[in-house]
C-alpha cells in the first residue's frame, strides 16, 4: 500500500483584531522542494522567517518564485508553533509601511531573495495608515484521504 500526502496552506488575516479573510492557499514548487531538501542537505538556507504582502491579484502558480508586486518590506515572523502535522506562522504588518489595496501574500525564508514557500491571492484588503494587520499562516501535511 502506498501512502499519499498533500501539503496544504491555510491563511487567516485580521485587521485590528477583526478577521477579514480565511482561505486555503497553494504551497508552490520551491516550497515543496525546500522542505525535502532540508531533510538531507545542511547547506539549505534558514528556516521560514518572513511574510510579505503585495498588490497583484494574478492567481498563484506552482512555479511562482516571489510575489508579483510587493507592497512594503517583508516582515519577520513573530510566532512559530508546531503541532501534529502542522506548523503555524504569525506576522504583523503596520499600515504605516504597508498601506494600500493588498491582494497577495507570501511566506519566505529570508528578508530578501531566497525561497518562497507559499503564495496566496485574495479580494482587495485595504490597509490604512493607522491599521495593524495580522496574518496567521498554517502549513499542514495531511493524508490525501483527509484532504479530499
């Protein structure tokens, strides 16, 4: 018998404590390769450490390497929690640095360049200067029977 697993992402976005989005997302090819390479290669760059937001609503593709139109700097992940078959990352975005009509988000292993693990697009979320946006990004490994 052959085990079959799916790598999935789920994102929750809140602004000033109010949930404005909950959505499943794609783990891109570079993210899948990153996970497998870290199992055997000690020269793989650091662990997942940053998130970014952008303004391009083009649907994610497996071959995506970065956000298509980044808005403001990547931010450092402030919390990482590992539970059964899941890892949860949390980052906070300041409206002062990320103001505007946001339509995409990404999960990365560095402040610039390197590897994008996952990318999500969504309907426009407008972030004002005084707002704080929190993204909770969960990556899970599930038996395909549980996913479908």
